[in-house]
């Protein structure tokens, strides 16, 4: 009986050892797979990030080039603003996520650059509750949205254009909406590379594993983009 008990105990220990070993091997395999996915995501995000900044840089350089002849002082001002914007982008790019306050400051630099071209015609109205400024969102995710708003709101339009930016919090999700006037008869003149909004949608899918975080709505000559940012 004692030998049987010892044999039984050894069997239990062997089963426990085998099950623990199997569990550890499965966990290690899962971790290796997760690491591969992280590297893949990092590569994709870096690729999208490289698209964002050169796109804005090329547009700005084209504007500066035009201003060097028509208005050298404004060209110099735009160069300074662009330098400040790019410096901030490089410094903050150490982290994939930034606060809403940091992202809004980026937008203000961007619109200051655009105001060199469009003057007081460009009006940006921020409705951002103070308590939301510390919430996180992907770095430079809003810049292509306001580029889009400027492109479709101002190009081909000779009147003042107001862009409204709202932020709310619903069900632990930061919801940012951007609205600008939209005229389909003049939008054809606002041509671009076409990467902006699809790239944002792709980036949000990669980061949050969710679809439909970016929605577009056109009503009464208004163009509204809504971005949902889960707080994870």
C-alpha cells in the first residue's frame, strides 16, 4: 500500500510538472507571437507616421516658396512656425500617445501656419472642456483632419471659413468632431494625395483593434469628421 501511495504521488507530481511545462511553453509561444505582432504594428505605425509629416512639410514648403516672391516677411514667419511645429513633432514622437492638450497645441501651430496664407479668413473655434485635456490619443492623429477641413473649407472659397472642433467623453471614449463648410461645386479644386483619412482609419484599427472609429457626415453644406478614441 505504501509503495502504491508513493507511486500515485509521483504520478500526480509528474502530471502537475507536465501540465506546468505545457502551460509555460504555451505562454512563451503566445509571448513570441505577441512580440511579432507588436513589431509588425510598430513597422506599420512608423510607415503611417512617415506619411503624415512629409505630406504636411511638402504642402508648407510649397506655400513658403510662393510667399518668398509675393510676401518675403510672411514667408519668414511661416518658416519660423514650421520650424517650431517640426521641433515639437520630433520631441513628442518618443511616445506613441500624447495628451489632448499637446495635440491641440499642434493643431494651433498648424492653423497659425495656414493663417499666413489665408489671413483672418481662417477661423478655428475650439470647444474643448478643460477636464478632457489630460486624456490620451495617438500622436498627430488630428493634424490630417484639420488639413482636410482647411482643404475642403477654404480652397475655392473667398469668404471667411470657420472650423469647429469639439471634444466630449462618452462611455470612456474620447469623441472628437471637426466641422467645416463644404461646397461640392468647389471641392474639385481641393486636390490632395488622398492618404490622410484612410491612413488615420488604418492607424486607429492597428492601435485599438476596432473598426468604424472614424466616421464622415455631410449635411447642409457642412462636412463633419468624428473620431472615437477609446481610453485604454
